[in-house]
C-alpha cells in the first residue's frame, strides 16, 4: 500500500469515527425529522441536489478549470453531507434533529443520483464517467450507515456516559483527519499549483458560495435551519468523493488533490458564515 493510499484510508477512518460519535449524541427519532416536515425535505433536496450540481456544471462550463478539477467539482456536488459537518452546524445554531436528518437523507439521495447523473454529465463533456452503484452504496454504508448504527447502540449501552465518550471520539476523528489530509497534501504538493491555478479557486469559491446562499434562502423561516441547510449544501463528503474518484478514475491524482483543496477552502469560507449565523440579529 502506498503512503497516499494509506492517508486516504486514514481520512475515511476519521469520517467513520466522527459519524459514530455523532450518532452517540443523537436520538433514533431524529432520523424521521424530514419525513415529518415534507416542506423542509423538498427545500433541502432543491438546494443540495439541484441548485448546487447545476451551479457546479455551469461553473465548470464557463471557467474551464483543469479536467481533474472539473471531475472533482462534479463528483463533490453529488456527494452526501459529511458526518464531520454537524458539529459546525450546531455551532451555527442548527437543530440536532434537522441536522442528522439532513445527513442521512443526503446519503440516500446521493446513492440514487450519483450513478444516474454522472454518466449524463459525462455525455455533455464527451467523457466517460463510470460510476458503480454498488461501490457508492458500499462507501456510504461503511462511512455513514454502519458507524451511525454502532453509535446508536453504543449510546444505549453507555447511557449517561455516551455524550462524554462521543466528544472524546470526535477529537480522535478530527486528529486523524488533520493527519491524513496534511500528509496527503504534502504527497500531492507537486501538483497543487495545477489545482490552485487555471481558475480553480474561483470555480470552487463560486460553488461553495452558491451552496451557502441557496441553503440559507431555502432553509425556511428559522435561522437555525437556514444555517444548517446552507452548510449542508456547501460542504460535501470528501471520503465519498475520494472513494468514487479512486475506484472509477485510479490515475486521476489531480482530482484527488482538488477534493482536498475544496475541503480546505470550504472550511476557510465556512468560518465567517458560522460566526455570522451565531451572531444575534
């Protein structure tokens, strides 16, 4: 196993750990939040899986970043919400049930949309985007479904100690993420300029800002749900994107680097948004 592959595995493990930690603080009833609020569900679907992919497609068409960056943006726009995100959403004032429902619903929608939409986008660009439905299902099951089920079980077993344990587990997940992403960026450093140049940062910024704006506008009357949907729309699962790109395009190292740069840029741009959302009106 190469060092880059090992770091990709570390990133995926960090995502799994954070998903389990999140579920340890959740209630099983939270998963049904969007089912009980169909209006919120439709707005979330519109923002995350119509507005953002369309903006990504138009941005790629107009800005014309390097092909690897184009691939990364399109895959990311169809990826689910990362389990690392809810902590940021809660800091911005999001409601726990709404946030967890967004996480699970986005995973299910991504499972259906990604294998259908990516080949269609490939036809528009004259490229073949072979995406395996079973591969995406396996990735989502490993990184979201299984750890969340384990987290719910652990919550029952630990009882009153579950929340404290979840915070410790979250810190371990964050540490692994920082190590994996940092080492991967060092390995991919020679090609980072190709990612950063050629209109890449502008294209990524447009997609992220569009996600924040559409989510905030479509998030409903409550500021907390607007902030949660904004962050969910702008931030996508790096583990799923890396998994899809790695399995379908094993030689697309530029796309892998672009996923990491997008995640870092997203974190930077999300800081002022979170502070704005927490500020009193």
